[in-house]
C-alpha cells in the first residue's frame, strides 16, 4: 500500500497539516490500516524533497507545517492511480508451500492439513464479517476495505477446496498412471524456475 | 434452548451393491437465535442433511427433534403441521409460485395452516414490510428482480411463529452484495429468536454464521471454534502484545 500516494490524494483536496493527514488517512481506510504519525512526517519530508508537495512554513517544525500538493504532485497522483500494480510475479505463499509439502509426505494426511488451514481461514472470515454486521454504522470506506480482505481470504478457501478435490482425484488414479505425480513438488519447481 | 437436534442421523440411499451412505452419524444441535452454516463440496451430503432436518425426508436411522418434538413415530399429518408452523425453507431457486403475488406467496403457508385469509394476508404484508418490500406486495414473481424474489422467499420462510429457518444456497445466483443482504436478513431473523441452518459452499456467506460445520463424505469432520473478538483485527497489539 502506498502511503506516499494516499497522502498526495488527501493533499489534492486542499492544504493540510500532518496530524490532519493521519486522521483522514485512517478514516478513508475505515481504520483498517492504522498509520503512525512518524510515518506521516517522514513521507511528507520525502514528498517535499521530490517536489510533489510544498509548504510556506519553511522554518517551522514538521508538526506546524501546512502542506499543499504541487502541479508535479498532481501529475504523479494521476499517473499512479492509472498504473496497475505489478501482479505478474506470483507471491511466495506459505500456505501453498505447506500443502505442497504435505502432499508429498507419506506419513502426513494432506487432507487433515488442508482442513486445519480451511478452518482457520473461515474463522478469520467470521471475524471480518462481524465487523460488517451493524449495517447502520457501516462506513463505506470501511466496508470496501473489509470486503477486500474477505475476498482475499475467500480465494484462499477456494484454492484449498480445489487442492482438496485435485488431490483426492489424484489418489484415485491407478498406481503407475502418468498423472500420478501431477501434484508433486518438482513440476511446480520446474515451472517457477523457468519463470525466473 | 435448542430448536433443532440431530442425533446419530444417517441416510442410506439404494440397496445392496448400490447402497450409498449420504450422511453418517450426524450430531447437530442448533440453539434458539443461532446461525449455523454447513460447508462442504458437492456430494458431501449438505442438502440431504437439510431436507432431513426439515422433515422433508426420513433418516435411515437416528433422531431428529424440532422444537422439542421428536419426529420418530410422528404421523405424516403431524409432521406436515410441524413443518408448516415451525419450519421455513429458503431454496436456491426461490421456489415462489408464479401465479400468486408476493403477499399471497408469503401468506400461503399461514392459510394452509388454517389462519383466516385476511389475518394471514396482513401477517404476510408485515413480513414483506420487515424486508423492505411492502410496496411490492401485489407484484407477481416475474415482475420482481432476483434480489426481490429472494427477499420474498425469506419473508415466506419467517412469516408466522416459525422457529427454524433452513436455507440451501440461499443467495442462489445473486451477486455478492445481494448475497450479503440475504445473510443479513437471516441473521436478523436469528436475532429475533429464530434458529437457522444455512448450507453453502461459499465461505463469504458461511462467515456470517456463529458456527460453521464442515461436511465431508456425509460426515461432520470439523467445525469452527468461537472466533476471537473482531476488534482484535483492527488493534493487532491487543491480540499480540509483543
């Protein structure tokens, strides 16, 4: 998450002080991503250094400075909003690795391992969903941020379900079948190796 | 107080070589006011469990108790009466009767149970009103959107003094925002004292439940523990003091 650009976005609404930016940042993310005030001042210093924000109070202490966005800052914000983040590299997902490893070990029940993770993720989703329960109090930014987390966790469950189904099918294949090793680690490693 | 109890409930379809165990030794107790979700892959026995819990189907063995009444040995008529009075169903495809208006669809179970038409209709409109659909009371199902049809189906399931709400993939083909409203309505019914069981393969829907039971090959293999307070997600330091 780019604090730098989020602060630029808030400054694009008008000049603001650091403490104000922190408060508004937390409000706009529904307080799902807390921000410490030190991060705000460091980021503002860098924005100023790079010519993206400026302040008339040159001599003043960080906390006393009122910042505004510059024309270059506006351009940078517009560019950032329209640039898709790089999703091309698959993240090194610990959960995926655990299931892959479990699927290779003879004395480990991979389905048991999958269920432990499935239960944990569903419990986590229950916690996030509880935060949306009171609709009257539900802030839009907060709901969007919570949804993002729920969809991310849901994709984990879907992958676990799919891995479960695929592994079950693989265990039903007759011994010696060429598909027998289709879930094994080496083939995955080969693919990631080729990618890099 | 428990509204639904299943004890050692099993269901076997077919005979001899064709015998299939749909569900085996299911233990499930659902308290008044609680929402339980049943998750599992296709063919894991979720729908069988729900139809048996709603007395639409007989178990091969085991006990089903609804609202304190044991279903074993109960006559067909008594079961039908119990179903009409205590149990509401929400199906994936809504199952509204196309020739009846929204209000008529909702009040039908009450009328079948002998409630006078006028009174039943008033209760039906009240249930629709509770789900924000009072102005659609005279519309026919084909004049309603998917989300509205599902709300009518939920109104029909909770109208009267129903104590048990059973839902099979209740969000059907609705998008996720409408799916969420469906779960919110079911949860509201639970806050009003209804016990609900929702069968779904969608973790986003299941996560509205107080408890999630995982079904696999007809057996309840696992269930969620009471999750920690949601506030811990926003204040990680509370949960993790380092």
